[in-house]
């Protein structure tokens, strides 16, 4: 078990024949992901990277039985691609594209919400994210595959390269990951921390979770509430942006401290109060998880 | 991007939002002849800076005569302003707006923001305008009205009526107000704003409804469909920041002495935090982006080195999209073009890291490599001392 993706996932790539799409689709194929085709309007009927290309997501789903989408479409058209994938019946939509207008995502969220309320099972990850990987089974994103190792630590993060950093530390400690989810750095996004934590809590493969947050918004505070009330698995956190000046947007559209909301201090305080382990030094997060895992193992061995 | 008051009012004008008559905007070095002061007065002279609290800092003055208005405008231009929103730094007044003044019977606060949690535009309003909404939210949260708005339908008629009743808008201004509120929401959505604020919206002595101020923040991601906004200068950015933006590099100048080049916004933020933890201060936030090439790295170095405070440079790259050997070649290439006379600390990890480290080691460049962020930060702090 794992969350979102596994070895049975059938992936289609939107923006398959573009430069970014081609490069990363090839990387995913090399990793062993089951990419069953791609979507590029006007290029239907051709072949790319040895896989069929379709004009529409509907055609792709009909012909291949795909159940997950990976989107590399440029920002002006990416929101439309998310909706096309959802309309075609795709269950897990992962949007890598950076720079989608927020108002477009507001419209996307409205439609996805309506679909979910009507009983459809559809989950959006991203946009502006590195994607999702279940090590050894399926990589759907732009993360370097080799830093991962199959294991029992779930990782969820708002930032791409910070995710790699945490993953690499876990791997270097001799541990591995169940699934790694990059939820992205935009103010309006698909899955949030709470949605992801819920999946990890219910996943038999996941024994501990690393959550990498950053300044801006209140997703970390919401996560803290969930951790306190529902979560039984240990959660390890880092929150980036302690030294960021207020009022300036630190790269991510979502990473901005406005007034008294979204500050580093309020997030760290909430997470600590919820019983999560918060590391101040990012370089220590792998070791923190490993220490806990070892003591857990000892306790288990002792109880036997 | 944050717009100045007069730029925001130009957008308001296009949406039919009621404003006081404008007498002109003058820049540093302009003649006050550009101001059209032909009415009976009085006039209000307002410093155009991106900070609230202008009134208390002397940036908003009333003039009774045209001569006084001109004098005040000239005095205000070039003035250094520090308000509670400028974080102790002084902003120089480069532009001044002169509007016809009005007497104020009532002040109302209204804005449209993006509610991230609900993923929807939301009106925030209060019958008590003029003051800081943040303070009011702290002291009297019950006095703040929040009203979510549908992104496609805009503000519905019944919502506008409800808002007018909740704000105790007088019968005389009722229709004027509901039309205004609908237009404000339309401006927010159609201009791809992340904030549209009118503080205060006033009812004048002669019972007119007027937007006396404007604050608009737009979404940079949507500039491709707003050519007029894209052409406007970014008033908040420094010269180095603008230059970086033009070549697709995300750079924000800071006060420390360790220049940082990082890929990814989150890792860049974490790098600043780690430098601080190691006892130093970063000179900048710099995200080279995911697809940076050798050329871009070269330019990123040039930009970092433009800041004369920089005493050491820390490069922290975790290669995903961007491969480590490309970064390494960029570093080597850049050092041929730009003379880097200060210590350089490089930490590479990720795709093609072996090749990257080899390129650096064989380059003959004077640089230190580090295998973790913590090690790199400590080396950089030591080198800058």
C-alpha cells in the first residue's frame, strides 16, 4: 500500500510532446512508471517516446484506461488541462506547471468541488509542485528518482527542492519513503496538508510523516489542528521562511506574510502544541526521524 | 505587483467606481503647471508611496488655495517617509497626486481579497472605515463583515443589498453603493487582483459616495493577459531586483553579507534560515528557477556580486530539473566572465551530482565544496568573517 500512486497506476502526460513534458516523461519511464500515453491536441494518432499520443484526455482514457494525469502544459492553458483530465474521469491529477493565474485556480477549484460533491472521486495535486512518487512503483513528477528509497516515511511539502532535501536525508539515514507528495507553493491548490495527512494516517505502509511547510497562509495551522485531534502517527516538521522579511513574496506566490497571518512563529507554535516534532535546522530532520524510528524498533523488539 | 494610489484609481475609473476629480499627478522634477487647479478648492495633496499610514507621516495634506497646493506638492516630492508599514526604512516620495478634496460625513472600509482556505474571492467590510482594519480585526472582530463571492457570477444583487444593510448605508446612497460593490468585485476578478481595497469609502457632506483611496495588488502570474499592467514599472523592486526579473531570476535584496544562489523558492528560504542559524546573515534571496542554463547562472552571479555588501557567495543546488553538471559548468563559466574575488562555497546534490562535483574539482577554481546545507552555511559564515 501507499497513497495516490502505486504499481497499478496508469499515467497519461498532458503536454507530452513539449520540451518539459518529453524530458520528464522519459525520466518517469526510465524510473519504471507506467505511462500509457500522452495528450497533445492536434498530434493524436502519432507516437512519442514509444507511447501513443491522443488529441483529448477523453480519447486517452477510453483507449488506455488511464487513471492518473501528469500535466506539463504552459500556464495560460494548464487550468483547462486540469479540468479536461477531471472531465475525462481521471482520479489523480498532478499539475507540475508553475505560474498559473490564481483566478484560474479559483475557477478550477469550484468545478472540482462540484464534481466531488456529485460523488466523483477526483484529487488534484499542485499546481506549481514537483509531483508525487511512490518509490519503486511510480514516479509522476520532476523529482530525481534515485534519491528515493522504498520505506515507511510519508513526506508532504509545499516546496520542490525542500522535498528533495528531506527525502535525501531520510534515504541517507538508511530509511525510505512510502509516498512523497509535493502539494505546491501556490495560494490556491488541490490537496492541502490535512488532506495528505489523512491519507498517510490511513495508509498501512506509512509509519511516520515529514511535513515541510513555509510562511504564508494557514495550511500549517490547519494541519496542527488535525495532528492534535486525529493523527496517531508521529509527525516531523520544518517550516521555511523564519528570516523572510514581511510583505515580500519569497518566490512562491503563497509564501508571503501579510499582517499577522502566516508567520513562521505562529505555525511553529501551533505544530509544537499539537505534539509534532519541529526542527529549527533543516539539516536535522532526517536524523530526527531516524532516532524516533530506532527507538520505536527497540520498543517493538522489547515487547516481543 | 502593488499599484500606487493613482494607478489604482485609474483602474477604478475604468470600472465606473466613483472618485473625486483628479487635478494631476506630478513626478520629481516636473513643473506644478501640470496641475489643473481650476475649481473652488480645497485640494488634497497625497504622496504616492506603497505604504499605509501616510497621513500620520505627513504624506497627506489639505490645501485651501492653488498656490498652497503647488507649494505642498513641491515640498512633498523627494521627501523621505517612514510609516508603521515601511519596516523602519524610508521611502522617497517620487510622485504626488492632487485631487479635489471633499468633506467627509462617514467613512467605510471595504476590500476584496482572496480567501485561500475557501479558494474564493471574499469581501471584507466594516461600517467603521478610515482606521487600520488589522487593528479592528483584533479589537472588534464582530464589526468585520466577510462575504464570499462566486468567481464566475460576481457579487449577486441580494448579496450587495445584504452588504448595504449590514453597513447601514443610508437610503439616499443605497443604489449607488450596491452598484459600487458589484463593480469593485468585477474589478478584482477581471484585473486578476489579489487585493482591491478602498479605505476609506466615504459619504460626503453633500451625500455622494466616493472611493477616497485605492490599494490594488495584482497577480504577477496573470500579467500575460494584462498587457497594460505588465508595462507598468514595479515600484517595490530595486534596480537589481528589476534586472533579475527581466532574465527570469527571482531576487530579493536583504541586509546581510552572504550572497546566496539557490534553486527553488522553498530551499532558498531555508538556506537564508540556515545561514542565520550558523551565525550569519544573507545578502539576498535568489531562486535561479528550475530550468536555468549556464547563461542564467552567469547572470545570477553578476547580480549577486552587484551588491557591494557581499563578502562570500553560497551556492546551494539540489538538482531535479536542473542537473548538477549544468550548474557546475555555469559556475566555471561564470567565474571566467565575472571575477569572483570573494570566497565561494558550493553545495551540490541531486541529478548528475558526481559529474558536477568533478567539474568543480577539476576546474582549478578557488572554491570550497560542502556536502550538506548545514556544512555549507557554516563554511560561508566563516568565510564572510
